[in-house]
């Protein structure tokens, strides 16, 4: 009989995860979870009726794990094969995105009372801030620290106390923030993401709360977790899933050209499942158009998530991972999700926007109107946002380069469809 992992939600056990014969992770709900009042399927791709495949359950849980170089470094540190999702989940699946804990223990771990945290020294933070050595692999999987975050960027879940002290959660204690560090490959990445979040917020998009924190060596982006909420002095985890999880798609296929989610599929998920579909479809439309106009070609299915309320009803989570990727010449300019039949942002014109409207079942006049308004809003916001960034964090090459890149993209858009 294969080894089992147990999936917990707070003080309840949701189900069991085992390795099937084809090395896929097979998930089954516990009958008492299905029968209990107020429970819900943990994913749109894993309904209570059991109609999902082993592949769908494997993809859901694989999407909780880190990717790329970060994953390889963690596996090297823990002595785990990089391809072994099951063992990696067993090692680090305690504090994941959302509210689930994956554990070899059949009963949920009792939360530490009070929560336990280990402080990070200023020297250690400065060392991590430059992007090497890898902070995640340095911490997770060791000494009661079981932290997992999806994605390929070097980042770390932490707790930030009222005095701004950064601490590592241990013994199942919840994190409240995510640290994102500089990249050895892409200059000033934390500053880029912070600037883009400020810009998106200025034109009305709901975004995560992100701040820059300086160390003697580099700046760190400190992002408040939207899936953690403070109630009665205690932090609680909120359930969430990204759109690859919702659609049962592997994290290795997160880009549309590789079989990942399309804008059409994402819109259909929102239309069919969101608690307030019209509200969320409007947010989704603004997100897709903002990414095109602001030069973010990396807006794939894992950079869009559903956040579940206490009744299990989903809504779009605040937007995150907004980066002007066109700032980096060694990154592809092609959109992660096609817009109206093209992935080339330099070719998007009126007919593509109209085709996009048809794909997501919105009126072309509405889409063109939102695009027109957003284009002008972004153009008008660049100078005030740049000034605000400098006032808060000081000067940065990003304040010069990113607005220049975005203005060039806006000029292309005006030429093509206005």
C-alpha cells in the first residue's frame, strides 16, 4: 500500500492523497468532509461527485509547489528528486497558498498558541535581498518550517509584526506577508513589481498591498497576503486557488501556447462560478487590457486566482505579480494569453479587441470603451505614480525605464486601433 498524505483545512481533514500506479497523486475526499455542513470542494476541478481524474488531482496539488530554479535548489537542499511532487509536498506542504495544509499526519496539527516565529536578522535579510543564496531553500523543510509557494521567483512567506520585524513561521503558524528578492537575471525586479502595482491601483485595479523595504545591499518587495485575515487578534487562512488549479492544468503548462488557460477559459470560469460574475468580469477585463498596455507579457494562468469566502463562494483575488516584462530585452514580448487571436502585443488592433470581446462574451463596444479609457488613464498616471514612487522609496532606474516602455506601447496601441 502506498504512503498517504492528508489534506487539512483548519481543524478538519478534507481528504487523502496517495500515489497511483502511474506515479500521479490521487486525491479522495473524506466522506465526513463531504457530509459536514459548510464544507465545499477545494477546487472547481475537484468536485464532490468524484468525476475528476488522477491527473486533475495531481495537477491541483502540484500547483502548490515552487517551480524552476527555486524548486531545484529546495530539492537539492532536502535531498529530494526535483521531479518528485509527492515527496516535496510531504516536506514543505504545511504553509501553502490558501488555507490547506498537506501533512503525513492523519490529524490536523494543533496550531501553536501563541503562534511561533523565529526572527530574521538584518544581516540575513541583507544577504537574501540580493537574490543569492536562495532564501526559500535556506529555510523551508528544516526545523519545523514547512513553507511552500508556487512560482519560479525567489520569495519567502514570512510574518511581519506591528513593529515591522520580519519573522519565519514555525510549527504551523501562519505567515502574513511574502518577501520577493532581487533577481540575478532581471534588474530591479522588486522595484518593477512595486511600480506596476502602484500604477494598476492608480487606474482602479484591485491589487495586493506591496511595499519596498531597503537593506544595505538591495531592496525587497514586502507583499501582504490577501489569503490571510486578522480576526479577533488571530490570523486566519482563507482558501484560494489559481486558474491552473481551477481548470486542472499542470503548472508546467501554465502558458496558453503550452496548453495553459486562455482568456476565454478564464472568463468562462468567472461567469459560471464567481459569486458576482458581472463585477469580476469587469475586473478581469481591466486586468487583461492593463497587462497588454503596460507591457506585462507574463500574465499566465497562475497569476490569476479565485479567493473563497466563508461560505465557499469564489471571487477574483486582488491582482498580483504585475511586472513590466518588456523592460527586459531577454524576455519574450509575446502575451501569455492571446488577445483576439494574437499573442503579439504590437499587433493588437480594433479587430483583435472585438474578437477578444466575442471570446469572453462581452459587448465589443464595452471592451473598446474600457480599452480607450484605460489607455488614457495609464498615460496620465505615469508621471504622478513616478513621483509618488520616488517620494516613498527614492530614485530607481525603473522610474525612468518602465514609463518609457509603457509610453511606447501606448503609442503603438493608439496607432493600431484609435
